[in-house]
């Protein structure tokens, strides 16, 4: 007997599980294949800082049960300055969040197969995908296949849909800690805040963070992009673990802090302009595309939105009387992605590369500039508003802009 479904999804992360929720709710026969075992899920993939926005919670019906803490502010730090902005957020217990999505999808009719490692697509005589192989020689067929495996991207890569470049790969590590002095007199009050720090001495070519999860508990981590800027500021042979340990050892806020149950979360994602996201009978979603916010690394909301755009596209095609699933029909997904998931992506990527190119002293001035501009200037700049970006630039930035332009010409 041949296993056949309307939709097969590889990966039970936020994007894959949300897509399954949406499609199962609409009555489609959906199966999700997940590499990890169900007993330990998610162990290998419990790697997100899990900072997101209340708008995501309400848009996707996420319960408060999976929230570690709600925050009021976003704080940006540089080596000697900081900037505070009111922006409500939510820090999720990422494992509980993922388990909720799976359980809710199942309640709506989605099937899950754990211990199911997808290896490659099954193609018909015309080279069009018609299913997937997993766990060696097991086969499963579907009208539409969706790759939600993140950077692994076994199906998308085999179909030549995505090209994830190593120089655009960001790697990160995070500890969960207790005993953190969240209201240290030398720094901003972080008791109800998500803090991001720009400081090449701590995270060369990237940023570090403290996300409050309680009065003296927090998620503490660093992330950097393995690009020329990292190589310029980095110490030879130093690992991402070494950078985080050095920061924890010298920042006074961690003087009495300890790791909680030795919890360590690791992850990677690509920060780059997507190429193709689909072909005949196939879509790529979540970090497979990739969809992560290029400036601050928030990927949950964008991943969930990409899942919803994919589900809406599949629903539109499968309700068509001819059930057209060719690349032209599925192109709706890419239009929705650029409109709803990551609008103005190119401009936002430009801001990201320019920001991480700047030296530490420019970060201090950046914080002072933010305090002197309108409250929503940073938000507009992060959305790709070139007028807002211009407000944060100075004539003295001309050498920096010239260097940026030369590097882009050499890409």
C-alpha cells in the first residue's frame, strides 16, 4: 500500500508545525516527518532564544502556558551607552511552545511521524517532485511537499531551490542563568526587558543578549556572522563558547550568576536575501528560505508567517477545480512572502551589513543618536525605511559607507 497525502512536511519546528496546523484545520490530509524521537522532542532542536512579540501570540493562538516571561522594553547597549524603547515582548519556553504546536496540529487531524529523517525527494519521469524518501528506503507520496527543516534543507537543496551561503551563516550559543543582577547600577534595568548589545569585544561581527525570564533569571547568549567583519575583530582560534564564557566572566551582572541545570542552546541560521522558494509541487518555508529577521535575529514570528503564507497558497491551489500545483500557480507564495513575511528585505539586509561593519565607537554614537530621534525611528529603519536610516547617518560615516560599497562590489 502506497502512503499518499495531500501535503507532506519535513520538519516539526515552528514553521513546519504551524503549516500543518493551518492545513489540517482546513481539512487536508497532512503528514509531518520529524528527525527527532518523540520521547525527547525537542532536544537537538531546542535552540531558539524564543524572544518574540505578543502580536505573534494572538495571531497564531499561542497560549500563555508556554511563556516564560512577558517584557515591556527593548534595550540596546553599546560598550559605553544604552538606549531604551517601549516594545512589549514575550520570552517563550521554546520546547513547550514546539510541543504545543505539535499537539494542537494533531488535535486538528495532522499526522506526525517522529524518528523519520527525510533524505531526498522522489521525482517523476519529468523531474517533478512527487514524494520523499526517509529512513533509508521508506517512501511517502504527496501532492505538495514542504521543506521546513531549516538550514539542513535536504529537499530544497536537492531541487536546487535554495542556496544557503556559508559566509552568511550566523552561529549562536545561549545559557539559561540564575542569580543575574538584572538592575545593576551601571546598566539599564533589565528586569522586564530584552537587551541586545553591539560590542565587537564580546561578539565580533554580531551581538550578545540578555532576555529576562524572571527577577534574577535570564537567557544569556551571543551570535555572530562568519564573515569578513568577524574575522577582522575575532581572536584566532576562539570559539563561540569562548566568547560567551569570557563575557559571563567579566560582566558584573553575572558576578553571582550560575547556569541553570547546565542548559545550553546552540543554533545557526542564514542571514541573506532568498533566491527561489518554490518549484513545481514544492515550497520551502521558515529558516529553509531563510526567513529570520536580518537585524535582530527574531525568527519565530517570521517563520510562523511564512508557514501561514504557504498554507494559504496550498489551499488556494488545491481548491482550484484543476488542482494546479505547477510552479506558476505556487508563485503566490513568494508574493505573499515578500509582502507579509519580510517586506523590504533587501534594504533591511543592507542596514544589517552596514551596522555590523561599524566599529565600537560608532555604536556609542548610534545609541546617542537614537535617544535624540523620534521614538519610532529605529522601528522604521528596521522595516527598511530609507528616510529613517538616513536620520542615523552622519557625514563622518562616509569612509564607512565607502568601505561598505567596496565590499558589496567585490561580492
